[in-house]
C-alpha cells in the first residue's frame, strides 16, 4: 500500500488544528458548557465532510491507532498521521497561547478521569467504525461522527474533561498520561468490539 500523500498529511494537520483551536477558544469563553460540546461536534462533522474523502479525517491519534489495530491503515500511515495530528495540536496551542493565554484546565490523572476518557472515546470510535466499516452511508458520515464526539464528551464529563483526543489535549494544555493513553485504550476497545460484532 502506498504511503500517505502530502495532501493527506496536510489536511490531517489542518483538521486537527481547527478542532483543537476551536475547542480551546470555546473553553476559554464558556468552560466545558454546552457550547463547547456543540462546537467540538460541529467542527468534527464539518471536517469529516470536507476532508474525509481525502484523508479519512482521523484528526485524532486515538482514532488513527484504533483503525490501525483493525487493519484499516498501514503502520506507516498511522505513524505519519499521528505526527501531523500532534503538530496540528501543538500549533493550535501556540496560537491559543498568543491570543487568549491558558484555557485554565489543569489535568488530574485519576482512575475516574481515565474511565471517563476511555468510555467517551469508545463512543466516538464506535461512531467512526460504523462509517469506516460501511454501516453508515457516506452522506451521513459527518453527522454520525460529529454526534458521536458530542455524545462521548457528554458521557466523559462525568469523570474527566472529555477531551477524547491526545492532539486536542496538547492543544488546550491538558496533556498528561491519562489524556494521552486513555483515549487510545478506549478507541482500540471500540474498534475491536465493533469489528467483532460484524462477524
């Protein structure tokens, strides 16, 4: 399988940057209130429609690693996608810092926050897999995945900040062991279970 094109890597960078920056601005304005949940879902849904046909619109290392775990992408594609996604999050952090300063979110690594991130990301990747594995029509892909993110955030907020994305965690200053690893764990579980139920 050929390596990802520069165009694919570029749109993954742009999509991740937009999501991290939009979430960061919303948090600074509203905290983790309903507007941030809607902002995240709408941005992700829009990105899926606009760049999905180009790169698949992962814009999340947890999604990329989860799809790799079920053989939907190659290891080379996964590594390059994760690199540009983290770069997108980092650039969002730089711009957010320059424009509004810190989001004020201080990550706390705890069992409760880990469970929140795992379950929330499970919901997100469950929606992603329904599209990737062909159970949702392409015309509904953005709505399905954007809604899955919003629902996942709502559920995760019971225990964590509901970030569900290591690149966004970097962008909004919530980078920690839990906010890096828990979404990956939740995503891999969702991908494996979704593939299993289709057998």
